[in-house]
């Protein structure tokens, strides 16, 4: 499946509602915390939390509604190196 490589949202929140599919989120310092979400789940991502998201299927897409607290979010997403220490 696809992956949204490790990154951080600077100064804005994100809420996702999974409509179809299953994802695995690795998050927090070093991306050491893991949670799986599937259709019907809400996901809340606080500003400044490093995270990486994986589609758990090689054949099925993930469909989600996404709400962000900032209209200029693409200017405020920075890459995150899972090996950096915090």
C-alpha cells in the first residue's frame, strides 16, 4: 500500500474520518507509537506530532474525509526523520 512519509503539521490540527480501507499510523517521537484505524474511525492529529501513515492493503484504496484548522496547511508541513531524537 501507499505511505504518507513521516512529517509534522506545524501550527494546525487535522481530523480524518476513514470511509474505506485500513491505515496504520506510527506517531510521536521516533514514531514509536502505533495505532490502526479502519472505516468508521475518526483520527485526530495534534499540531507538532510527527507521524507517518500507511495503507495496510496492497490492492484496496483508503478513502477519507479530511478537515484541517488552517487553509494554508501545505506551507506548514515539514518532513520528519524517525531517527532524530527529541
